[in-house]
């Protein structure tokens, strides 16, 4: 995680806890581009990056490892986008 990344919150499903971060410039975010987000998952084996996506209508999320084409992906992305839109939600 870059020092300029902003943690926006967590959400969970079953034993997995997902954390959402808005990327800072140090992590590849561009000051004039659309916001870029990283989703991490901790399912008991420690947190690891599972997805990156841009806040753009036509953007295609990039999933990593076993998460590519996982049945939870649409739900995870829906939760992440809702959290990004309102980081203070509970």
C-alpha cells in the first residue's frame, strides 16, 4: 500500500473481510485521472489485493488470482462502489 492510499472502510461476507482503498499517486493513481480503487481480502490468511478498478462507467475491473470469475465478484464490486460513494456508511 502506498503512503498516499486512503482506507475507505470494510465490508464482509462469511469469514472474508474486504477492505477498500482509494489509491494515491505513490500507488499509481493519477491526479487528473479518474479515481482508482484497490480491494483487499482477508479470509484468515492475511490481507491481499484481489481487485483494482477505476471509477468510470466503461471501466473493467481487474481481478487477481483465484478471484478471477469468482461468483462473489459482482457482489464485492457492488459493495465497494457503494462504499466509495459514501465512505461514512455503516
